[in-house]
């Protein structure tokens, strides 16, 4: 029994060995030899391929393959080996790169696969063209190399051209974006300069008007009979005028105008106090400037007024404007230049926010103006819509800076640039299965 158990495995081993011996044809080249030959010379002619090449023809083929920049390899093997599974196994052993071509010794069966960007239909066309132009095995090998080499170079050239075109497009887009940014920036700068020039011109008018009104008092400060309090108020009015004039000369931004109009409001009040003292009247309480035109000086009462298309609200007014409003007439509005056109200062846009804020900084600043200017161009600014820091209350707060009118309003707009992918043909697997044997 023991002898029988040992005999059966031995018999099976002999049978398997006989089967594999029959599966490998006599004179077949080992698989590794084919792989190494293709790696070293890019060409291999198997012993069982059914064809021979002279040494000169073999060297011509090898030289042609090695002279190419592309990695084309050609294996001439037995007809049975020229299959999709054989191509796949050999392709994997070679590292799945370049172009692998397999054919039999008669050239009647040719298959190829490429990892160099050639599609399967293109590969089939190249094989057909090479076969149609060949009369011998050597011609077929050289034509296959020539056809595939040219197709790969053309593919790479078109890819490089496409890359250059894409690069050119991207460069143009970047240059266009830079040009647009520079253009918009310069346009915005010119717009700001124009707005600042118009604002400064309007403020100069206020300063000049105050200086003319002070001069119109014809006050002789050397008069010994002059009330000292009147002389003191007169000097304060002059000082305020000088402060306003210096501030407007030094102004570089809209925010700087707040200091100018604050000084103008002081000067207007002290000038009103001087007139009252000279006329023997009581000095009036210090009220907010006339809303309709701060050049009119301190207001004397509040009146109900509605801007065009807006709701009524209570606004401080001088005696003349109060009478106009109460009698249904149009008040004498302070007109300023915006974009070459005249419009009321409260509807002149964000550039005039600091201008208005300076006049009313001592009377609640934005808290007061936010109610007066609802529905006007400045209304949202004083109510905090632009993040400005207007503080204070009726008791005498103040305009709390932080408003930046540089990029508010105006007609400028910015614009802020896609890409693509390139795909390729993957000729990885040209069929399933492996050869399974160690020899070819």
C-alpha cells in the first residue's frame, strides 16, 4: 500500500512534464530572451518565426529602430504567438511604454499597440499602410517603423502646437486682465481726482463766502466803545475763517473737508453772535446750521420738509428758508458741482459725506443727519450703511471718522479668469490572458 501511494504522485509528475514538453515547440525561444532582446536592440527574431533575415538586413532594421527618438519595438515570432494575449503579456514585461509590434515570419499576421498617444483605429491604419507598401519581411519591418515613427512625431508636434496655442491664449488672457486692471485703476484715479477737484471748489466757495460776510460787518476792533464780548466773538470768527482756509488748502481727501466745515460752522455762529451784540439783541442759542444751505448760518427753527419723492421730516432752517417752506416755496438749497452738473449737496453722493458731517458734528453728526437724509444719496452713509463711524447725539457728539468714499458709487466696475485637460489613448491591454508558458 505504501509503495502504491509513492508511485501515483511520481506518475502524475511524469505526465505533467510530458504535457509541458509537448506544449513548448522544439527550438522555441525563452520568453525572457525575447524580452531582453527587445529591450537591448528593440528588435527580436524568434527561431521558430518561420523566416530568416540576413545579418545585413537584421542590422538595418536594428539601426533604424535605434535611430528613432520614439520607443518602437518589433518582435517577429511564430504565428500562434501573434495574438492579443501575447501582445499584452509582452507589453507588460516591457514596462507598458512605447509602441510594441508583433508579426509572424511571413508578415501575414501583424498586431500592434501604442502608449504614445495613438488611438486603436490609427494603429490599425498604420499597420495596413505598412503591409500595403512592403514586398519582403525587411521592407515590412522598415515600413512599420517608418509609419509609426512618423505618426508619433506628428502626434507630438500637434500636441506641442496645441500647448503653445493654449499658452498663447493664457498669456493673452493674463495681459488682458492686467490691462483691464490698469485701465480701471487709472480711470478710477481720474474720477477721484475730478470729484476731489469739484468738492474742493465747492468748499472754497463756502470759505470765501464766510470771509466776505465777516468783512461785511465793517467792525472797527480798535473802537474803545466796542463791546469786549463782540470784539472777542469777532476774533473767534476770524480765527475760524483762517482755520477753514488753511484746512481746505491742505485737504487731499474728502475726509479732510470735515475739518473745514467744522471751522466754517464755528465762524458762522460767532459772526451771528457779533451781529446780535452790535444790534443790542441777545446772543442766539447755538443751533445746527440751516440744513438747506449751511452758508446761511445757524438755524432758528425746525420745519417739516420732504425731499422730492421722500417722506416729510423735521429739519433745521434759517429764518428765510423756514418762511419759504412754510409758504410752500422751494428753499434756497446749497448747490454743488458733481460730474459737471449742479445738485443739492445732500444729493451729491458719498464725496460730500465728510463735508456735511463737519457742519453738523457738534449737533449729533450722523445721528442727526441719518434722519434728515433718509431717501437721499447721503442717507445710507450716515445711517451706517457703508460702515462709517458716525457717533454722537443731540447733546453734542461728533463725526467719528472712518468713512472711505474712495470706491463708493461711480461707474467703474472690475472683473475678475479656465482651463482644460488633454486626454490620451491608453493602449495598456490589447486583450486578456497570458502566455502561461516559460518558452515561446
